[in-house]
């Protein structure tokens, strides 16, 4: 990949895609192409094929996906499986047809079995039943990574996949019904601080363990893989460190400066008990994260406070 290579980043307005564009630009890549959802509906096969035919990107980063937190995944499983499967099928096949040089597909750590041994290695894929709250999303993402693997096997396409852990950062979704836990905590504590509310209600028991990676670190890892990796197996992207949701809540509470109480609504699901990635393979390829959890949360909180309501809805 050289700085003039034509690189299409699908999903450039989202948390992940926007970070990948920032990272590519920071590394000097000058020929990045993007399309908004309005300009190109990635679930529309004819439109996607037409776009690839006309633009002929050399590299593709498939960061466009229908995503959400535990509640959204559980409430809208049909949307999660259909939209993600359609996007992947269309983009991967179009990339194959026009013979792109390389494609990077992004999945998620929820592809692994609910009771996978911890930390979870790439080889633990498809060794047991999935976590029910995000099964639809996981099935779609497993199918995407397998498509990349099989296109490589049958046709020799340089299609690679990576599976990031829970991500957070600028352009996150702060809608309390559909967001992931970190933006939800930031918004809940900040709203309570601003309104002087005596307590904040969080979901589940607080005991599940999760791993978090700042999205700019993840983007850096993705560009590193595009430049340095062409293996058949997907690569986990994470920190290899985990934290209980209740400890995470304490950190966010401190950073925001909320002094009230935390209450746990156990009618809401906990989801998978633990989801820690084994990142040995990524370390062996030569990449490691830079931003600590505290630094990252501070950066996300500052970003959140700098947005107006309209921007947060985009
Ligand atoms: O981030 P999250 O929504 O998704 O929730 P998953 C993580 C944990 O935080 C769960 C708890 O145990 C939640 O019960 N939690 C506590 C909260 N308070 C809140 C809150 O106010 N909002 C939210 N959202 N959670 C997702 C999958 O699973 O992880 C996706 O559904 C994807 O498919 C993503 O893989 C990375 O970590 O449980």
C-alpha cells in the first residue's frame, strides 16, 4: 500500500470508520474515498456493484455495519443479521469481482462462544454455543470472516479479517436505548451531574467483565494489519486487559465528577460473563495499544462535552 493507493473506507461516519480515516490520513494516505449512507446504500447489491465498477478502489476497509449495545442486539435481531449479512455479501463480492488488491473485514469479539476459555484465542471460533443477547450479530460477523477466508482459499484474494474487542471513542453512539456501555455511562453520569439527580441507574449486576480499546488504537492496528498481514486466520484486536462493569462505572463516575449513588437494574441483562481476547497473535505481528483506559475515557468525555445535541444524533 502506498500513499497514493485508492482506499475505500466503508462506514466512514461511524465510530470505527471515522477513526480509520483519521489514522490513514495521519499516516500520509491521500487517496481515501468515502460515501455517506444516503449516497450509497450498502445493502443494495446493484448500487454497490456499480460503485465498485466506477471507482475501482485498490484497497477496501469494511467498517460499515449495523451495530449497537446489548439492548439493541436483543431487541432487533432480524435487523442485525439481515443488514450486516447484506452489507458483507455485497462489498466482499464486488471487491472480488473488480479484483481489489486487498480487503480488511472488521468483526467483533462477540463471535466467540459464550463459554470460551479466557483469554479467547482465534482458534476458539465455532467451538461452542454463542451468547444469546448478540447471536444474530455474531452469526453475521462469523459469516463475513468466513467469506473472506473462503475467497482467499478458492480464489487467492488477499482478504483479511480482524475481530476488535469492545470499542469506544469519538463518534460513539450516545443513545441510551441502543448504545454500548461506555457512552451510556458517560451520558448517564453527566446528565445526573448536570441535573443534580441523586442516583444513576445502570443495567445488570455490574459483575460482567469486559475489555475496552480506544478506537484510535484500533484504527492504528487495522492500518498496521493492512500493511503487514495477509494470513488466512482472523486476528484479535484488544488490550488483553479486562475490568468489571462496576469498576468501570466507578472510573467514569470519577472522571465526570458525579457524587451521587449507583443503582443496578437487574431486570436488564448482563450478557456474556466474560469476554477477554488473547492478543498474542497481534503482539507477535508487532502491534500493541498506546492509550490507557483512563486516558481514553477522559478523551471520550471531552469529545462528548464538545458536541451539540444535533451532532450526537448523527
Ligand atoms: O456494551 P454492552 O451494551 O454490550 O454492555 P456487550 C456491556 C455490559 O454493561 C453489560 C452493562 O453487562 C450491560 O448490562 N451495562 C450497565 C450497560 N449499564 C449499562 C447501560 O446503561 N448501557 C449498556 N449498553 N450496558 C455487545 C454486543 O455486548 O458488545 C454487540 O451486544 C457487540 O454485539 C459489542 O459485540 C462489542 O459487551 O454485552
